[in-house]
């Protein structure tokens, strides 16, 4: 982890921006909790991962913490965190404690988390609105605080009259990445690309999927990334056609394609790359045809990632290219428009072309154009228009084709699953590809694997 206290201003700016929006919407108090620690088994915990929203606003990565923001003439940001405790710190590690945390992270005030519930009641008093991430676990405690105030209304204190969801507000903020975030994401993309290169170089028939997973992990950790951003997918042969497969123990066979979907998390930010390559280093016949088609679809998609285009445009571009190619390969019948209209392509391409990327691999932020009309008669994916892309958004572009054994499919195509995924920043004038440090063309991949 980088040291977020070197970037206090970044987090202070985000809190100020949120407070300004709250103030604009009538004021109130926002309450956001840190993620809990999760028990794994016996005396073991899962590695701790902070809550993305909490971290976005604080840079504070300890569990047992909460943030309270109070809008107003003099906005306040108050941290609750664990007190210093020498005994616990010997076993579990360093704690800042409220005093040092306030100083280092630039909060208005900081208190012991043990006082959170009691203090929250006081902070909610006489406020018009409570802002919270609805459904994220604090709802009950906020309701208790409101109930407490109502029961004591004779003393003149008023309970908040409304509760508002912070998720859409924070989603909009997180959707547009700032300079600080883009710098980290560039580095995460570079490390993940190096990991894919390493896995391709090491691949040869006779190894097992977990061997390649180990190469990915080696590169992530030796370059300082905290962990994979999600469970790495390494699927060989038939496993390449299982969308949420994980690296298992299947032997990589001569003639297989190997699909790797993996990316590191660096300073909390995800990267997300997929590459597909031949186990023996040489694309053959049908493998090559499918690969070239998916690559053409990805190129058409990336060209549609521009400010002012809709989020759905790059998916639609991939559908058109893939459907056209599938008809030429005689895997689909009829016309391109017909096969798109009937959704016939979904037999081989059953997922969307991408998603937002950031602190979460499927990052926060609305996909819909919330001002567009809702049409319940339209096909599901077309009931409301997707939003326009804008500079600072980061998306993945990841079309794929997955061909399972079937009587009506020539055997040469069986068990070929190909997906190609890169991380793309929407810029003022076009886009920036964060993950082209790993080769993508047939010639480049074959050249890399020959070495
Ligand atoms: Mn992805």
C-alpha cells in the first residue's frame, strides 16, 4: 500500500465535494462505516479489504472505523476509529488511534469507535437528513439513533425527517477518476500486463492451470501490488468456455487455447485484463479464425469508447462484428441484422462488452441515462438508454466467443473460448489504453511465446 497520508489533500477534496453536494441538497449528516473483518475458519481471518466508499473519502485502511460528515457553514468530517492498545497491537498490528489519525488524515475531529453509537445520536439531533449507504449495514443503527431522538423529543431535540442514499452520489463521484486515481490505475495496468506476459512466456503443454496462476501472483507481488483484484481465471481447453472458471488443476494440453482473466489490485485500484493464447504458442485453423474475429470485435469496440458516445455503443459494436464473423464462419445463419434481432449470437457471446473499473473491479456508478424514458415493451437491454461516456471514466472492453461441443457445430471449433480485455480511459479527445503492455495480435503473441 502507498501511504495515503502523503495525499491527504486528495481525500479532503473528496470530502469537501461530497459535503458541498449535501449542503446544496438541504444539508444533513452523512454516516459511512469501514468494512468489517471477515472470519475465514478457526482462528483465521480473510485478508482485510477496506470498503471502497469509505476508503475513497478517508484513505484510512483500518477496520473498526466510521466517518461522519456534517454539512453546514463550517463543514465537519469526524473519524471514529480504534483506540491505541499496546496488547492488541502486539498481536494484530499498528493502530493509529484517534489523535494521530485526526492529525495525519486531516479530519476535523476523531473519537474512539466505542463511543460511536452514543455520539451518533447527538450528531443526528436537529439535522434534517441522514445520508447513508442504504443496505450497507448501518441502517439499523441509524434507525435506532432516530428512534432514540424521537423518544426524547420533549427536550426539544428533533430527529432527522429523511434518510437519503449516498450510493448514487458517491457513484457519480467515483465514476470520474481524478489525476491521483488515473496515475495508480496506469501503474496497476502496467503490472497486470507484465503478469500476463510472464504467464504466456511460461506456458507450455504439460503444465497445469495453477502453474500459470502462480506466475501471475509472482509478478503482482514482486511489483508491489497487494493482491489480485478478483479471483484469477486460468482456463485451458474446455475450461476456456466457462465464464467464471477459476484456475484449477487441469493439465494444459497441446492444441488447447488458454484463457487468462486476471488483474492486480494496486493501492486499492483494480486492473482487469484477459488474454487468450494457444498452449503450444501457435494459433491453428479454427482457433486463429475465432481469435482474429474477437480481436476485430475488440478493435471496433474500443473505437466506440469516446466521450459523447453511449455506454452501450461499444457493446453494440462488438455484437455487430462478432455476428457478421460468425455468419461468415457458418456458425450462425441468416443476415447480420436478423441474427442480432433474434439474439442468435448470444449462444456464443452471452455477456456484455464491459463495465466500469476503479476501486471495485465492477466499479460504482450508474450505467443508465437516468433522464431517458423507460420503455417496458422494449427488449430488456433496451428499456432505458445507457448514459453518455465522458472524460475520466474508465471501462473494460472485453468481447468474447465461447464455443461448446454441439452437434450443429463443426468439431474443429469445439472448446475454443476466446476473450480479449483491456482497460480504457475515456479522455477529452478519445481514449487511453492502460493495458497494452501485453501483446494482443496473433503475430505478437506467437513471437512472445517463441522466446
Ligand atoms: Mn472485466
